[in-house]
C-alpha cells in the first residue's frame, strides 16, 4: 500500500475544498456562496455622472458662516449682520476691541480663507487655491460617497471611478428591473445635505407672500415643506449641517411610523445643545436637500447630540435616506449625463465565448502535457484541475465578481500553473539524462527549479497587487483571478506534485522504465 505523506494530504484537502466551495457557482445552486458575474457577463446599468462642483463652493461658504457664528458666540464677541454674499461671508463687529481676537480666530480655525477689512466690516472668502481644491475634492468625495452608498445598499461589486476632470463612471451589474434602476439612480443622486435651520419667527407669517429676494434681504431663505404646499421662512445660515453627523438609522415613532434617528459628533452635539437651550418655545426646521421634513417646537434643551427626522416615510424611503446620510452628503449635486442598460444576452454570448476559450486552452495544455511528458504530464494535469477548482472556490467564498478580463486571468493562470511543472520536469529530465537516480533527480530537480518559479510567481503577484490597488472594475477582476491562480499553483504544481512523486517513489525505484514517466525513451 502506498504511503501518504503530508504533501499529498494537503493536495487532497485542497482538491476537496475546491470542489465543495466551487460547486454552488458551477451548478448555480441556491446554497452556499457564489461568484458574482460582472456587468459584461450578466448585464446591468452603465452611467456617466457629471458633478456640479460650483455648488460645492456655495456649500463650503455656508459651512464657514455656520462656524463663524458658533465661534463668535462661543468667544462672546459682539457682532451683527452675518450674511452670505457672492463675495463670501460678511459681518460687522460692534466693538473695536474684539478685532484682534476675531482675526486670530479666523486665522486659526478657518483654513483656506482670506480676510478683508473695511473699518469694522469684514469679508471672509475662500482663497483661489482653496476654491480649486474644493472643486477637485467634490469630485473625489462624490466617488467615495457613491461607492459607499452602493455598498451599503447591498449591490455586488459596483464600479465607481473618476472619469476626466468632473465625470464619474458608475457600472452596476445585475440591475434588471426599471424599479430597481430608478431606486438606485435616486440613491446615487440624493445629495443628502442635512441642515438644522432656525425658523424666523418674527416674519414667519409672511413666508407665503414673501419673495426669495425680499427674504434674502433679511438674511433669510424660503424653503418648501416636503409633503405639503406650506412654505417656511428660515435663517439662511444653518445652526449646523450634516458634516457633523456620525450615524443615521431607521427607527419607529410612537405611532409606529418609520423615522430616521441621527447622531451628531461632539462639536455638533454642543452646538445643538446650546442652540436648543437658548431657543425654547421656538421652532427649528430639519432640512434635507433644501426640503423641510419637519419643523418641531423646541420644548427643552436637547442634549446628547441625538435627533430624529420624521416625514411620513415608507420603510424603503427611510432606509434609503438613512443610507445616504450615513455614507455622507455629496459636496456637490451629480447629474446624469449618460445612461445605458446592458442586457443579459450580451453576457450570455460573452460567457459562451470565454468558456469556449478556457476549454480549448485547457484541453490543449492537457493533451500536450500527456503526450510530451507521459505520466509526469498526467500528474501535472491533476495539479492543474485542482488549481482551477481552487480559483473558483476562493472567489466564491469572498463573493468576488467575475468579469471577462477575470476569465482571461483564469485562462492565463492555466498557462502559468503548467509552466511551473514544465520547468520542474525539464530539470528532472536533465538529471535523468546524466544518469542520476530517480529519487535524487526529483529532489534536485524541484530544488533547482524552485528559485526560478518563486522569482517568477512573486513578481507576478506583486504586479497583480499593484493592478488591484490602482485599477478599477475589470482591471481588478483580472488582477484578482491572476493572483489567486498563482498562489493556488504554488500549492498544487509544486507541493502537490512532489508529494505524489514521493508517494509513488517505491514503485518508481523498482520500475526499470521510470525514465519513460518523464517522456524519455530508453536507449536500445
């Protein structure tokens, strides 16, 4: 009876692992984790979005105004007429002694701004460098925010990447129904800009007849209610905004209606608590994307930095808004510039063509190894089969996405995996030609081949890591399958095949024709 060694045991376990965890993907069964097909294989949604980066400048200016009001109140500096103008944030100090303290605050707390003075009137504006940085940051932040929203939504391996200066490419596989498409588009486009704004109680009754221009003259803004025709007259400078939000989740009110619970960071909690403490009996509007969701009366100081948004939501609406808030507000709105729905028929054709290429490539290598290396070739082919199963199993376990370039990576891996065995077999054949015994030929053959194989595989893995780290979409898929295949080949083509030879060594040493195992004809 042939004695099993640890290498063969590991090889068998690798084979069983590969078969068990790749079967759900191969059979497309409902049990177990499966490989997700990419956009090019199963169809889905392709979009190109444009970013209105100019709006990010307006949002940044509003945020500066909010910070200024808070800092001036905190330092007990007396001021008047804080307003947002096209030139920046303007205000007037009422005490000349406060000027040095005010300038020090601006210099320390408001990075990227420039301060101009005319008597006791000041204007705080963004520097040209900060304006450019804010625009670029708006695009980069939109990429990360949209990717985060789609991940939280539960979509498999969406591609979100910057394209050009102010465009974003979004590809989402598996989107098939118009309802899903519409929901995803709304989730992506939702700015999710949360603001807490004070109601101008002195002029609130005139909100329905006042124009925006008239309201602006008072430092106010008119916003509409989300569900009703009611208009609200609100202080233009928010009490706080969504940049201070740390979490958002769906909850239920006392009437069992879905609401959104949110949590503020330390700075936001302090501002919220101080404002509510000074404004008991007044209203504060909760504004999301320039729509008033509710404007409750403040009955007492609200501490702890927690609040609630109610608006007669459905469960789905509350869930999507919570995702948008939790993933962060977009610094600037995004607009749809191009949209294509890719049908699954393209994927079926692609899968068929790629599968054919994989089968032809695999069979060609399989036949060549058997014809040229005889039994050694069959052993190499066994390692190749296990290698394929391992790739599919690992990708299934991690829920990886398989794309056309990914399938190309598998085909390439077939060649790389068998290449290791070719190097080993040629080393062994050289030693056998020199009259070295089979045991020593195998040991020295594997030892001599190991350096070249390791160098080659390590460099390819490093390249795959770089491709995965800096690539997007299809490039990541190619890098992933290639790196998994290379690591699997190290296990199967080197450890596994050597273990099989060691297990068969007693038979090899007794056989007079063991040279023929490696395709060497005996001399007559």
